[in-house]
């Protein structure tokens, strides 16, 4: 007999998803930030598209420089012209993000990047193939990126609730990885079919998505929250400006918040969306005081570095990343390894380069468990040690599939450490310091791998690629183990009570 019908439908709805489906949801990436925050959803989508476009342009510029000069050295200079401005302006971009409206800063820097891509496309259409012009554009793009990234990252805690911050950072890591994987592939395809001008034009169009997302955001003035354990919270866990009855300064009896930077209520609407009445003048005056105080201060990189040096958990998070990037980053050895170990060629090198990114993408896809973890410090230490261990074993492999497997595992571990580190930086830092700390993070991410590649190449020349890779991985594991013993408080860091 057919069991379909109202009773059957109700029964199936009552049962809900099966155990396999529920288990899958527990491990798959948490999409709650995209569902619950329209601002974060637009920002994430815009950044994902623009990251792919930037990766396309990076490859197209390298190809065009080689096409003009036929010199690998000239192509290498592209990286130098990008790296130096990124290192310098990463720190100052973070300082600026802590003093001005981050939304406006993001808009201006995104508009600058878009204009530079338009200039590249116009020059390519006109046949203006001057290498100095390409170098100049690359340097200016790095400046715009160095200013944009700290402002964008510092916005995230204002767009999602604290319990979704880890999931938001896992999604952000997917943005970076998708650009790393898809951008070069699409860039090579587009250049082959439509020329350099097409790749640059697509990049300019891609930036329009990021511009739209920034334009739709509310104002993002940095808060003045002091140096408490959590931005805007006191040592007892109460919100700064919170009275004994639990209401927040500028908060009405109905629970609506005025002056919140989290969502559209930053415009100080009431719970019904109506403009504020005259009774809210005190809250508006407080917001204006914050803004004028921010404008009165000059951005100080030194203050940000001093703050970082005096906060053990944040300091240890940065040092752990340096351990992985400097001691165990053998990317410069991939061409030699492809030939000497695997008997391959440039295609084999491409597989070795892509393997960590594939592992990072898989780690992000199956990141649903991260939001349920509270011991962020311990996870960072374990992930960095796992990176070092995977790199060490990779140095012992002589089968290509096995080498790719361990590089993918290393990439997955790197994604985990990066996501938890970003969450720690955003949750344990006062809002007025987030831009500067993100600027330092950019410098570490940009500079650490370069130092690591130099170290790996130097050791390999003195010994062998295998010794350099395996020795570097072992050194990373030893270093992070010593860190865990020396700074025991970092391993006890609890996301429910984030302390810098």
C-alpha cells in the first residue's frame, strides 16, 4: 500500500536528515556566516572573484615580461617589485586602517587596483609593451593590496557574531586558495585565447564585484576599546559601556543597538528601521567623539609592534607561523626535486606547487569541526607541527604520488593554522589595533616564505635537497615543541575567553 500522503510527509519531516547527512554537515564548511550576514556574503563573494582576477593578472604580467625580454631574471624582478612595496606598506596600511573609516579605505584601495588593471588592459590593447611600465603597475598594485588587506580583514569581526568568526575565517581561506588554484589556470587559458589585454580586462571587471561589496557596507570606524582581553569587553566579561542592567550605552530598552558597527544599525536606526529620535543624541555624540578621537591620533606602526610584543598569545601565534614558513618552506627546491627524485619536468613541478593548495582547499571544505573547537592555541601548535612533519616525510619520498600526498597534508595543516591564527588575531585584539596586527600578518605571510626559500636553497646547495627539506621539517617540529614548553599559556588559550 502507498504510504504517501499527509501523514507520511509529516513522518518523514519529523525524522529529519539521516545520521550520514548530519555527520557530513558537522564536518563540511560552515556556511552560517554567508547565510546570516548579507554584508559578509557580499564581501566574501566579491573578494573571491577579485582574488581569481588578481592571480590571472599576476600570471599574465609574468608571461608578458618574458615575451618582451626573453629573460627569466626579468620575470623574477616582477616578484621583487611586488614584494618590497608589500613589506613596506603592509605595516603602514594596517596603521591607516586603525585610524580611518575602513570601508572608505577599502573602497579607495579597491578602486585603485581596478584602475591599474584597466591601465594594463589599455596598454596591451595599444601595443605599449614597456617592461618598466609593467614593473610600475605591479608595484602600485602591491601598494593597493597592502592597504586593502588589513582594512578588509579587520572588518570581519564587525560583520559576523563571535561564534561565527572561525567559520568566517575558514571561508576566507577558501577565497585565497581558490585564487591560487583557479587564477593561474584561467589566466593561462585567457591569455592563450584572447591575449594579455583580455586577462587584464577580466581582472578589472572582477574588481567591480569587490567595489560593490565595499560600497554596500556600513561605515567602519575603528573602535576605541582599550587593551582589554576582548575588544569592547571588560575583564569581567561585560561589554564596555554596559550598565548594571545589561543594557549597552546607546541601547534602548527594546534591545536595539545604536552605533553598532556589526551591521546596518551602524546608521543608528531603531529596531523598526526608523531614524533616531532626539533622545538618542547622547549615543550619537559618543559615536562622534570616537570618530573625532580617531582622527586626532596619528597612526603608529610602533604602537602596533609594541602591543604585539607585549601580548604573549598573539606574539606566539606569529612566531609559530614564522617557524613553519622560514624553517620548512622548500618551494624553491621543487624544480630540482621534480627532476632528481621523480624524473619529471615542468609539469611535475606544477603538480608539486599545486599540491599544498589542493590540500588547503580540502581542509577548508571540511572545516565544519573548527567552530566547535575552543583550544585555538593548541590547534595552532599541532597544525604547525603537522606541517613540519609532513614536509619532513616529503623529503624522504621518491614516489611522486606519495610526495604529492604529503605536500597536500602540509597544505591542509597550513590552512588550519592560518584560520585559527586569524580568528585569534581578530577576537583577542582590541578593534583599534586589528588593522596594524593584520598588517604585521601580511608582512609575515609575504616575507616568511621568501626567507624560507632562501634558507632551503642555501642548505640544499651545501648539502642536498633531501637533507634541506627533511632537516627543515624536523627543525620546524622541534622549534614549535620548544615553543609549547616555553609558553605553556598559549596551548591553554580558550576561545571563550580570548586574551591577547
